[in-house]
C-alpha cells in the first residue's frame, strides 16, 4: 500500500537503519554536510509521500507544490517521490487543516485566515503584514512575499503554535492585491454600501465592512452559483480565483482595488511524517523551497494577467477605484495601530515583529529596485488604464532566475 501508512513505516525504517543520520524531533534541523547528505540519500530506501491541495493543478498553489516536489525528487535522486492530489480529491477543502494534522496526507494545505481559533497568533501576523506592505504593484508581491516568509520563519511563538497542531510549516503563499468582482459596478463607497460580498476572512472582512458592505462567508466551490443566483452581489478574491473560477461569467464589473494581500496560506508537513525524516532529507526539502517560491510568484503575475483577460473576455466594466482605495487604506492604518496596541495573547513583542518585517521589506525593495530594475505603480493614484497595463504585463520583464537565486540565499540565511 502506497501513501501515508507505507510512507510512515518507510520513514521509520530509515531512521532506524541509517545510523549516520539524525531524524529530527521537531524544530528546524541543523545544517548538514553535503557529503553526509549524499551518503544518507544513497543508502536510504525509496519512499513515497502523499501531497494534497484543494486547488486545481493549474493554479498557483498547484505550481508551488509541483515545482517543490519535482525539485525534491531531483535533489534526492528519486529516492523521495510524491503522489499529488489536486481539487480536494484526497481531502475535502473544508477539512484540509484537520486532514493534514491527522495524517491523511503527509503534505497539505492550510491557511491561518481559515483557522482563527486554532492559529490565532499566525492569524495576527497574517493581518499585520497587510497594512505594512502598501508598496504598489508589483512591488508588494516581489518584496512582500519574501518578507512575509521571513516573518513566519523567524517568529518562534507562531512556529510553535503551528507545530502544536501537529504541522510543520514549509512552503508559503502570498498574493497582492485582492480584486473585487461584482454583479454591478461598484466605484464609490456609496455604491458599495449595503452590498453583500464574499471574502475569505480577515483582513478582508474589515476592509469590506469599512466600505459599508456586508461580508458573507461561502466555501469557494459555492461561489460561482452564489453570484449567478444573486445570493451575493460581489466577491473579494485573489487574482488566481478570478482567473480560474469563471466568476467573470456571472458578474459584469471588475474593480482593481488594492485589496489586502493573501498572506498566511501555506503548504505544510504532517509533523509525525516530518519528524521521521532524516535531517538530511529535511534540509533538501527546505533548500528546495526557494525555487518553488519563485515559481509561485512567476505564476502569480501570470494569473493577474489572466484575471484581466477574463474580465475583458466577459466585457466587464473596469471601475475606477481611487475612492474605494482611500477608505481601505485609512482602515488599514487603524488596523495596524490596533494590532500593535492589543496583540493576540502570546505575542509578547509585537513591535519587534513589526520592526523585523519592515527590515525584510526594505531589504527586498532595495533588491528589486537595484537588481531587477522594477518600479511599482501606486493603486491609490493610478488610473484604471494604468492598472490594466501593469497587471497585463504578466511579469515578462522580470529576471526570475535572479529572483529565485536571491530567494534561496534569503531562506538559507533565515535557517542559520
């Protein structure tokens, strides 16, 4: 039998048989010698791990997972392979977190915004990164993504909270900004008042409520029909969802608002399975994350392009967003003050986390401007035509190899 039970048994046998290897008991594995890692890989028996995400293979989470698993398989000379399950074919989307924690999959998806009770500290950090990354497009992605990864990887209380749920964090996702699609154009707070809108939780609930809208939570698979039947007026979505869910077919207007970043969604490891891996294999898996993160960001730019094309193909009205963005940005300023003044219990040094995040942002803004030669468009002042133009570029002018190399170096520094 392949999958979690066979994988768990095989991993246990590796730990028992390979005396030169240290199987981790939790936390980050110490760096291991490359020759030692090669010896361990050469002597270990092949293992197969099950990986599950509730998204299509063609979406950005699918790209993240596929790139990472391919890189791990290559760096382990095929000794570690994966069975990939997309579209919730192994674990229902609503049960992704519990399914990963219980071991139904070795590798799987979870999001802090979906688990505010189980992951209150991670959800606090998720909300904190949004008002601190008003960098415009595409800078908020290119700099905000690694800064968010750095914040998660270096915040011990948050790492401990996730591990306490029997999950080892590994791969991170980030996408900014959220986009609004509506049955009718919404260009001003007056247009927005009284409209019902679906979001994925905080920080987006607070943003749409500041606009006078009423939040409605719906599982993603129900979104298309809800818009089609008029159950909701609008949806606040990552560009990936706008591009892949067909929601432009049942709406008439796209608002390229500066909606809060999607931060805190992750692909993690069942901790029992993770702890059974040799430290050498763990290190290979962590080192493979840089390439995967860069591939995720490259595809994120492509889905923003695809979201614009989907709206254009559906003859959408692209509404001005300056007035909506003014309200959203004012709300974010208040949210930042509140998060720092009244942090979730367990966050003992909120200012320290903020300062560290700002340092990561500054480091990456400098890199993007000096090495990638990329400038940002400010959605607070940009016209609709300017936003359509920058989103439609699709990241074709970005040196993704250089970005991936820098991401790998950054992750290595965080791990030391």
